[in-house]
């Protein structure tokens, strides 16, 4: 539970929700033959998926046991932190960060590192929690005890109160996420919000799960996408 609070839980299995996010990445970023870095790769689910398109896929993960498991799926995995990436500048064509920035000790420092290791003309792809989603999905602390699971409306509270309940994880407004890259040589190619995959609900109650998918995926084409689960941000590093 404490690790879930501090680091979050990575994707332990590959399901339709992850495949949908991968398809979204591929809509805007070419992966074929590219040199790709997965920052905060967890147990290597996306790292492995990227290997479908390129033989030059690398990952870093702060948790040793997760990095070891990730190496069973993709060999180019090392233990490291996002604030100090163990690579030379301009090393990668694509740098991917999936639900990681909210957990690092210094998100601005990590953002600078993402830019540093991306070559000019390359892309940084980020998924990060949306402050306006209905639930805080990382649990909360209440009376000194951690409560795991989705907690309704926590992220809608004023920041001081929200941060008392969820001091272990950040949630970003659209501007707040983009501000991490202020003053850096990047331009925004895509910034939108996406709703969940609902894989657990589909497995237990297929009818309800598919209804949620139809309704909320339709909302992604409207201004109400601003209430989606995650930001999807693609940045191009400038010459």
C-alpha cells in the first residue's frame, strides 16, 4: 500500500485501455525505427509494446524490483530517476512518460531532463493526471492512514485542502502541466484529455463498461473532454 501511495501502480497487464493509448500515441508520433525512451516504465508494458515498432527501445524505472521485471520484456531497462536520466543529451527520437510526472520528487527538473535527452525535431509524449477528473485515483490520507482507491471529487477541492488529502501525488490543470516546460525549447503539437479504458468494469459488467466507453469516448470530441482522466500532451523539441 505504501508503495502504491508513493509510486502509484504501473500497468501490470496489457489490455484494451493500454492499446487505445498506444494507438493515440501512434496517431501523432511515428515510432517505426525510432530510438525510444520510456521514462518510469514500471514493469515494462509500454516498453514491450514499443518493441513492436523499433529495436531501439530503452526504459528507466526507479523501483528495482519493477525494473528487473521490465527487463524480462525489454532488455534496455535500467534503474534510475527521472530527474537524472543516465543518457547523453539529444539521445532519443521519442521520449515517453506515462503517468509518472505526478510521482517524481521534482517534476520541473524531470521535465527539463525529458527535453534534454530528446533530439531536436523529436517528440516528448506525456500522460498525466487531470485535476478536473471526478476521482483522485491514487487514494488519499485521512487521519494519518492511507486509503487506497478512487476517491470522488478530491481534485476539485481548493489546492491546500486537496494537497493535504493527497500529498503523495500531483494532479495537473492543463496550464499547470504546460507550465512545467515554460522557457524550454519546445512547442505543443497536441494537448487534450482522455477518459479511462474501463477494463475492470468491462471484465465484470460488460454492458455497463461498454456504455461508459461509448459515452465518455464521445465526450472526448467535445469541450467536456476537459474532465477526462488524463492529459495527453505531445511536445516537439525545437532546433
